[in-house]
C-alpha cells in the first residue's frame, strides 16, 4: 500500500475530513488533498506531524499494514547461560564485566561487615 493510501486510510478510520487533518498539521487543504491522491510525496516534517497527530510513529504510517510489533518477552537466563555468554565476549569486555561483579561483591561484603560489626 502506498503512503498516500495509508494517509487516507488513517484519516478515514478516524472519521475526519481532509480539511480537519490539514488544519491540525499546518497544511493547506489543497496540499493535503494532493498528499492523499499521491500527487505529492510527504516531507519528513509532514510525516512527523501526521504521526504526532494520530499518536503513532512515522514507521506506522509508512508500513500501516504491518501493524505494531508484539510484546517482547524477556526471560531470566540461567547462571550457566550467563557464564556462557560472558565467555563469548572479547577479553576487554570480559574484564570489564568481571570488574563490575568484583566491585559489587566487595561492596556487598563491606555492607555485611559494617552491619555485623559497626552498626550494632
């Protein structure tokens, strides 16, 4: 489906008139009409204004039929999987990860020591 068809479909789905959309995005009605007919290609600025008006992204205007991607499911990886992934890193990144872990463990041990020996 062409961008012009997508722009028209968005308007029609909302039950709006061309002049209403044109006024809301700062175009003359005649220019907006040409956009819907495909006689004029919309500028990025116009696409941005249309996307903001409809509360969608520019990509949704360009690829209207594609729909919105589904939710991304993030699952916790097992410790073995995490170690396997760390092992795949280059040496500099591996060292950085290990330094972060070491710093966090040192901080935790210090807090435990403080709680047991000083805070009482």
